[in-house]
């Protein structure tokens, strides 16, 4: 199972939120480029970035910073947040991003989403963020009438790299993962699954690693607080990959 350290960017700083609420932030590093180097030095093979400002405003807000991160590390970088057009997707790939994550666009414009995926096969992930089982958008502000599993089923035949599945209720809470919801998503889709939200202990990682469809997991707050040591869990869970 791959371990993906997260860097959430708001106002040019590396922050963590609680359940995605923009007014509940903790700043962990004022220099996201430096933070990316820290994660790479610890052994990260992929770094997960989120443009929180972009997710809310619907357009990239930290593009130059994302480019600098890509130029500063040798490991692949994936980015989500505010990618609502093919132009934005193309610009990120031109900046050196390895993979992009589409979230809100999947709900609001599935036709455009599919065009982006087919233009970049294997380079796009579906960001499915769930609140009480329903898919959300607009930086988790809007809850749709589409269930998370239904959304996963819609895209299953696209040449998509996988699904980043987040249980919003667990995000930033340090209360463990929603293994039941992750297992349901894993059974519902043939796509590789990256689990996100609530990972706070080795026990959480062990539970996720026991689900065969879980290709990777994103860890945020637990790394910043020291509850989980990145180098140690990479050594433990990426053996044999």
C-alpha cells in the first residue's frame, strides 16, 4: 500500500483543516515547497497536494507555488482543488504535475470530465468526497443528490487512474478511518482506491492495508502532529511494491 503525505495549501501556506471547514485551520509550515522537500527526504514516492483556495473558488489560486513544488522535488506530485476545465488540467500537466484529481467537475460536468480523462489516460484520479454517503463538491460545501458509490460506478469504464475517496466526517479529526465506507467503495468499483480522511495510527493503516483494493492512503494531520512517522510507515507498508 502506497503512503501519500498530504500538503494542503491555503493562502500560500501549508495548513490542515477540520472536516474541510476553511475557518478551522492550523498552519504547519509557511513554506509548502520546504514541506514537500521534507516529505521527499522521508521517502515519499508520491506527494498529494490540495489547492484549498482553488477548491472553494473554482479555479487555481496557487498555481505558481504548485509549479515550484514540482520543480523542487523529484518524486511525482498529484494535485486536486479547483480543476474545473481542460485548460486548467493541461496547465497543471505542463507545470510538471504527474496526476490531477477531479472532484466537483465530475458532478457538475461529467461530459467535460470524461474528455479530460480520455485526453490524459491514467493521469486523472476521481476525487469522491462523501458526507453521509453522498458525494459533495465546491470544496465540500455542496452536497449532491448522487451517492458516492453511484458516482464511482458512473466513471468505472473511463481510462481513469483510480479514486481518491474521502470521508469528510473523519477528515482532520484524528479519530480513525471509516473502514466500513471504504470497504463498501472498494467492493463497488474495480478502480484502484486511495483512502483519505482520519488516518491517525498504525492500526488505521493496518486496517486499510487489509482491504485488497486499497492501493494507497493519504495521511495529513497525523504526520504533522507526529502521531505517525512517515519514514517508518513507508518502510513498513510499501515493502514489495
